[in-house]
């Protein structure tokens, strides 16, 4: 009788670890895009977008650390990525 419970716990643990890694990778991707926009000078050419991207990224990290549902974290990450892309676009896409 113990064997099915052990197997179920192992499956749930593995699923949780995989979801955690995916979230960490998404956060890292958003950070890289934000850094690229910053290096390209977006803080000067698009301060509103940079501020919004930074704050949405902070919120996504906070939600992930609190164990919020993945959909909530993804929503904030998407908004961060959208704003950092707008900021990067305002610099004509490259570092100067």
C-alpha cells in the first residue's frame, strides 16, 4: 500500500522541480532583455518603459518566491518583456 504513495510523491516532486526551473529560466530571460535595453541607453530614451519593465520583473520575482501560480508569474514576466522590448526599440535596437 505504501508503494503507490511513494510513486505519487516522487511524480509530484519532479513536476514541481520542472516548473520551478522553467520559471527561473523565464525570469533570467526577462533580466537579460532588460539589461540589453539598459545597455542600449533606454533609461534615457524610454524611462517610462524601463521603469515599468523593472517593476513588473520585480513583481514576477516576488510572486515566484511566494509560490504563486505559474500563470500569475508569467503574466508579470510577459508585461516586463513587452515593456523592455518597447524600450529597446526606442533606442533603435542597439547599444551606442
